[in-house]
C-alpha cells in the first residue's frame, strides 16, 4: 500500500524502543521508531547504508560520529554509512522518529555480518 497514516503506524513498547515498518523495498527501508522516556537505540553503524532520522514528536539526544546534540520536532539527522550513530529519548515525553535507510534491507541481507556493528 503506497499510502499510510503515520499516527496509525506508530506503536510503543514499555520494554524497549519499538521499530514499526512503514515501507520496505530492495532500495529503501522506512520505519517509525517509537521511544518511551529513557529508551535508546545503542550506538552502531552500517557500513553500506545511509540513515536519515526525522523527529516527528518529542526530543532526544542524537550521536553521529563525534557529535552529540539534543534535537526536537522537525529536525533531521543524517548518519552516513560507516559512521557510528545512536539516539536516546532524554525527554519526559515520547519520542517518535521517521527513519529512512538506503539501500534497503534486501541489500543488507546480502552483506549480512559485514554491514552492521554495535558498540556496548
């Protein structure tokens, strides 16, 4: 379905950040990341994928490379392939992000084990 309502796509989990699939093709992944206060996506990188975060609601601390900033609604963040990045909901309310990753997941499955690393 090429048309979706973001509010209907979003859902949260009390256990951890919730990734909600919006669109997925071989060239692009689009997800809605939903964070309760205090939840985070740990710092990691994708060797062969670029990621864009768009803040839909709330505020959070974003780390990209050596930079860390508190960003809120309507801000957009780019994490190029190979650059460490992560986000934490440091606010008191929910944080919702529209996230685009390219190339898409079919590409990343082909390079499984080489394109994604996490830091503790």
